[in-house]
C-alpha cells in the first residue's frame, strides 16, 4: 500500500513539474516575441480574409452532388 502511495505521489510531482516547465516556456516565448506595427502599411488594419476550400475537380463534383441531395431532401421535408 505504501509503495502505491509513494508511486502516485512521485507521479503527481513529476506531472506538476512538467506542467510548470511548459507554462514557463510559453511565458518565455511570449516575452521574446515582440509585435511592432509596420509603419509603412497603409491598408485596412483588420482586413477580412475570405477563405475558400481548395478542392480537386472530383471533390468539387462530389461536394456539389451532396449539396444537391441535401437541398432536395430539405425541399421534400418542407413540402410535407
């Protein structure tokens, strides 16, 4: 029983030590990273970025097919 208790205690101590090391590393990295604005930038400081999926032609065809199936299913449900 004592061995199990000591093993659990040692495990908890090691886990907490490693967690503390990870947090300290994150804080050190944040301190090293310095964000400075680009004085020459004249555009929108908060641009809206439009992300589109990059699909192959086969994936686009399959996506459109599934979209049509969903639309027809929804139309069928709304007609009932």
